[in-house]
């Protein structure tokens, strides 16, 4: 156990995340072995993808770089489901989420800064020029960025989605996320929160017509069905 803990601590120290080490902020509680063990799959995957992407050759195209950045963006998120949240107390869960954010936020910020510099004159990455994998990767990166950048890019994604050059779902998700961040109601029902232990949608604008709005922009599937499926999933 001691050897395993040392290995886990080494991973966390690489990201500057262990507050129990000398020189750490005095108000940061010590990270428990249980929290470190729960987070280990996420940090191991992030480190693996970082090594692979660092080994790729320079001089790649914009599309290739976007796909690589997208892999980094998703590396930790795709294995968060492997965290055994049930094994953690509520306090440990809060600590684990804070540590996750500290590990992933620098990646998100670096990705977003690089993406903004790569934006084409038309304002977004079209399917026909950059390919869907690159455009989808760019969308994920912006979704994990700041509201100001999302709001800036939203009109371009909307215009391209109407021409088949961007995913309508990308537009809907970004619209709803910006609306919620600005204190407005979501329009397309794409954003959900954890409420009383279960997944529930953020408040909707004109709920009775949400499916009509979704169909109007090309979204498949009814909101009620999606809501029922997600509502059955517990969350913490």
C-alpha cells in the first residue's frame, strides 16, 4: 500500500496538487490515500495521452493539431466514470472534484489559448475544410473554456450549422451553456445538473415547445425521453 501511495503521490506532485508536501498552502487539507486511489485512473490516462501527443512530430496541419488537442481535452473526462464515487465521503468527493479541476484546468486553458490563435477568418472550423473530427474537437475545447469565448464563437457555429458545416447539437449545447452562464433559461434542453442526487435539466425557456425548437435546428430525439433516461442516473 505504501508503494502504491508513493506512486499516486508522484502523479499528483507532477501536477502540483499535493498540499501535504512542504511549502504547500497551510489551509489545504491533506489528500487522503482513498482520494488518490479513486483519482488514479483519470490521472494515469491524462499522463498517457500527454506523453503520446508530446511525441508526435511538429509541423502538423491545423486539423491534426485540433484532433490532438481534442484528445487531451477528453483524456481525463472519458475515464471519470471509473472513479468509485460511492467509496468517498461527501467531503472526500468535494476534495476529489477540486483536485480534478486543478489537474484539468491548465490543459483546458492551454488548449483554448492555442485554438483562439488558430481560428480561421470565417470564425470557426468547417467540416468541409477541416473535417468533422477536428471541428468536433474544437467544439469540446471551447465548451470547456470561458463564456466570453463561447459567446464570440456562437454566431459562427450557428451559421455553419445551418449550412451543414457544423453540428446543430454543438450550436444548441453552446447556446444553452452561454444562456445559463449569463443567468438566462436554456432553450434546447441540452444542459443538466445534479439535483438531490439525480440528474435534472437546468430550467427551460417555454418548456412545452422545446421539441419544436429542437426539430427546427435539426436535433434528433425528444427532450422528454432524454430527460427520463438521465433522471434514472444517480449523481453526486
